C-alpha cells in the first residue's frame, strides 16, 4: 500500500467516525426529545464511534470509495427507536430520521465555509481534512436521504406515504441490513452515478463554484 493511500485512509477514517458519531447522536437526541429513551438506554447518545460502527457500511465501503476516487457514501448501525413512545407518531419518526442527514449537511456547510473564507486552509493537511470532511458529509447527507429502509429518508417518506406503501416498507425493514444489501446489489450501478452527480452539484454549490 503506497503512501498516498495510507495518507488518504489516515484522514478519511477519523473524519468518517466523527461525522457518523454526530449523525447518530443527533438521532438519539431527537428521539429523546420526542419521548423515546431507547437510544439513551442503549448508549447511542454518544460521540464514541464504537457505539455506532457497522464494519461494512461505516468503514469498509466509504474508505474503499475514497481510495478509488468514487463518490463517498456510507451509513452507521441504525439507532433503535420505539415508535410507541415517540410523540406525533409517524411525523415524530420523520423528524428523528431526517435530523441525521441534516447534521451531515451542517458539517459540510461549515467545512465549505472554512475552505472558502480562510486562506490558511488552502494548502497542506488542513486542506485535505476539510476537503474530505466536505465530501464525506455531502455523501452521507445524500445517501442517507434515500427513501429506502433502513436509511433515514425512509422515515420521511413513511410519514407521508399511503398505507399500502407503509406496509411494503414495513416488510422491507424486517429484513434489516440484509434487505438493504440486496437493494444495493440490485441498484448500485444505477444509484452510484446519480449520487455522484448530486454530490458534485451540492459540493460545488457549497463552495460557490
């Protein structure tokens, strides 16, 4: 493994872990605010990355994509929510779901603002850290907004979908990550270019280019 790949991984993995921990902590805080203490009881309201890691979705997939220069996206281990305890029912669930991707968007906006406005970040290791912070969080925002269980966008769709669609989504969610892997295997070749294009457009927009 050459030095460039090692350097990339040395930057990407910590940024991934911090971004993912903030994402999942925000899910847990939103759930707690809306009346469900499941995430709190399971220790998921924490910036400790170990609490949130899914070995494939959190580490292997985005790190591989970063190394090969592909659009970076990934996800963490889903936070368990007891919807019986959540205020406002499905709409409360939508808030819990969407707050994760929004937290990644906020991180991306901050990174872009630093890159745009402070010359000290225009070279060296700080530039690379901010660049990957921007790219990773844009990727997390877009990927996790996909309305397919167990990704966060599914909670927003669920809140407004008719009952037949809700039942279909419930049946998919019972398979957990297995169902998601099947989805990715079937649709990755179609989704990847779309995610890449959306990521490029949003990144350019945040940077003002």
